C-alpha cells in the first residue's frame, strides 16, 4: 500500500541510491521521515557474468534492492522496469515519473545529477533530467498529462531537489552516525559488490565520505547540489 512520502529517491539502477544517498536516507528515517524509492530499471545488464540471463539478474537485483532499502528504513520501493542501458527522455517515461511524484507527494526528491560532465552513465543522466522536468512544470500543472487526473493523481509541488554525484556540491548531510548502515545497505547488492574494482569497500567508501565532509565539524558526509523550488 502506497503512502505519502517526505522523501522520494529516484535511481536509475539498484545500488545507485546506496552509493548516492543511503546515509542521508537513514539519517532522515531515524528522525521519523518517510522515504520511498523509485527504481527506473532493474539493472539487468549490470554484470560481466556471461552465464546469467538478464531476466534472472533483474530478479536478483530487485531482491537486493528491497533488502538494502529495508536496512535504511525505506517504506516502499517502486520498480518502473524500464530497460537497463535503454532509458530515453520520452513522454512516456516523463509521465511515469510525474505519476510517481503525484502518487507519493514528496517534499524532497533525491536523484542523480544530470549535468555531471564526461564519464557518467547515460541512464543516470537521463534519469536526473527526466526527474527534473517531471518536477517542474509537469507534476505541478493540472493540464499536464490530464489522464493522471482521471487516475486521482492531483498536481503536486516538490519543495527541493538534491542531486548526488554533483560536481558543484552546495549541501552536505552528516552521515557519521549512519555510515555503517550505508555500507551494510551497499553490501546487500552482492551481485554488484563482487564486481567492484576496489578491494576494500569499507575504506574506499569511508574515504569518499570523509572527503565530502572536508571543512565541516563532522567526519563523514554525503554531498549534493541542492535546488530549492520557490514556485
């Protein structure tokens, strides 16, 4: 059963939210906020194992995502099941994203930065752009996708967006107390962790979060580019 969420996290693939925002999500849910994940694809191409089928991998990765989300207190995970490595900025995808936003009515949306330069997975770029366009103006305008009104999904105004993997970080969240949950959630993605190039995931992730907290009074952070929506 769906709920109205304080926070909606939109990720292109299973494990993206864990890399980008799981410490922040755990921080928020510990404080009593309700968080929902929306997964655009099931990550069915994310393997170097030639003996696993895309269908089987999708099942595995969705199961891993559910376990990871539960660890950090996420209330619900919505799987859109668009093709991995095949996301496109289409009217259909945008309408589905508007549907998700209107369904859960979040105050904050967290997703991947569409404006990161050079090496960036195309699915991440497309996801961030479609989410941004869905938030403004389509989710808030009643004449955008009028069929959604017939589904009972009224317009909704998101208050702010946080983009992870941003080159221009202007907002940080202290995850010193929730780092271990972030790490544990990431390890739920066993099909992916075994293919990661770093031999010591704990040290690599801790160093990454420590660098994002540089200059702050706390040790570990997740950093974002924050955009407030005034209208």
